[in-house]
């Protein structure tokens, strides 16, 4: 299960489906939380950039052993100067105890590393179909969702007619079949 960092969704999930086998944090929400905390806790923009690059490299490291070496080095470097110490305390307290929820090295064999397709769909609906406006009426929201679905189906039909196969479909077809 992938979610943001609030308990409400997790509690609802537990009520309906039971305890999830694995809880992952959405990369976009983790990144946004880091960026906000960096701006709040580190004063100089050049130091903010440096700290962000470090945590972003940690996030994207796919080798577990390398990740933990990099994590220890990052914490040591953040602790050496006062300009990063507050952020180091935040990062250590909030994220270091649950690296399995956000680090890519712990997602390597799960078949998913992000929910970017869902986020992309949400962004398309919000900015292309709703023009960035909030929809207060349910009938209008359904109208725009139906337009979105219609356009996706139409795009898919065009691809099928042209004989194009998406990379995801090609990958699925290349997997060995279980009989």
C-alpha cells in the first residue's frame, strides 16, 4: 500500500482490508515534505540546495548497502555544521527510523517504486480538464471525469488501430506464462 504520511488513509485501509503487508510512502509527498522542511530549517539557499541533493540521492539509491553507507555519511555531514543541524534532527527523527517506507532500495523487488501514473492522471484531470479550478458540484466533476475517460479510451483505440503496443503491454507479454 502506498500513501502519504497521514494516518487517516492507513486507518481506513486497515478497517476494510486489514493490516497491509507493506506500507510505502508516496515519493511525491516525501519530496514535498523534505523541500518544505529544508526551506524552514536551513536559512541560505545554497545550503538548502546542498541538503536537498543529499536527501534526494539517498531516496533514489537502489543498492541497500550503498544506501546505508550514504545515510550514515549524510547524517555525519549534517551534524558537523550548525547550518544543517536542525534539518538533521528533523530528518533523523522523522525519516531515518523508517527507511523501508521511502527509500528506493527497499522497493527494488516490489514491482512498484512510485504512484506517478496516478499523480499524472490527477494532474491531467485537474489542470487540463478542470483548468486548475475546484469543482464543487458532483455532476460537473462526473462530467469532466467522463470526458477524461472518453479521451483515454479514444487514445487507446487509436494506438490499437495503428498497431502500437505500449512498453508496459510489451513487458507484460514478454513475461513467462504460468500454466
